[in-house]
C-alpha cells in the first residue's frame, strides 16, 4: 500500500469566507463573491475568531524561540505577539546557553514576592531564575543579571493567533477548527440577509462541529491537577 504524498491543505482567508457564504445559499455555485460581500463576511469571521480567543480555545500557538541577552541588562520586553511563556516541569521557563557546544543552564520561574525579597538583585552571573510579568507586553526579568552578551535564552512562547487581513494568505488557524469557523461565520451572514431559519439550522451544526473540535483538540499543552483541602476528615 502506497502512502499518500499530498497533505490536507491549509485554507486561505477568502476560501473560508467564500465557503461560509455558499452555505447560506445566497451565492450560486459558479459565481464568485464580490469584494463588498467578502468585506462584510470578514467582519463575522473576525468576531468568531475573537470569540474563540476569549474562550481560550484557539488564541494561542506554541512556538520555540530564543532571546539574546545583554550583559548588565536584567529586564526584557518580549515581542507584541507573545502573551505568555509555556512552563515545563518544576516551573522551568527555558534554558540559557552560551558558546556553541557549551552546557545549557535551566531557568526556573521566580514569583514576584520572592524576587522582591532578594537583597542581591544586582548580582552578575549566568541567570538561573526569571520573573515573568504579563502586562501590555510580556516582560522577563532575569536573576542573576546576565554577565555576558553571548548568552541566549531558549524558551517556548505562547503567541496570539494572527488574524490575516489578506485574502490569499493561509490562515494561522489550527485545521481542526476550520469547519466550525465556516459554519459559525455562515450564521452571521444568514442574519445579515434575514435568513433566520437557516441561521438557526447552521447554528446547531456549528455547535456540533465546535464540540467535535474541542474533543479532538490535542494542542492545548499539559493539563495539571491540584488537590486542595482544609485538613478536615483527611
């Protein structure tokens, strides 16, 4: 048996929008959606993505990346697309390495309270702890302060879903959510065109597709359980 060589394609934004419009029945097959129709449908598309992001479903992607450190500089603002850092076991934020072939140093997270209590914040050495502050930009503060500009921090960033404004660019959307997005966008288009019965039908189908996507979503990262009690009857 020969394995297939063609992978399932990633969809472009306008392909998703056109598929949603066709579901409503207002665009006959063989006809292409006008620029005005695409623009109006894109509003619903962005609203659906924002809804998913607010539910913490598809708003993040994990991506390995690096940050070059500067000697004598402890604090760094990460790029605007970074919303957080993915932590490993024992609250490991990443590793620091220097010259090629040198050993890596594990860097663990330090809480704001513990960092505030440090009396030697200006100590200079290879960092082993990092304070992660989630503000307008995600900010990292290393301790000890880096003692070399040849050090590089390797970490996994949790970045925002990129919302493409260009119709011919492949969407930064996990493939298992594409079907739900198409049906959810179609609901908004139906309401724009007073197709209320069809909107209700598509809404039910969209809910089913959303449940299937959530059940099969394996890209959420590690799940952690914590057991807490007050000491009674233990």
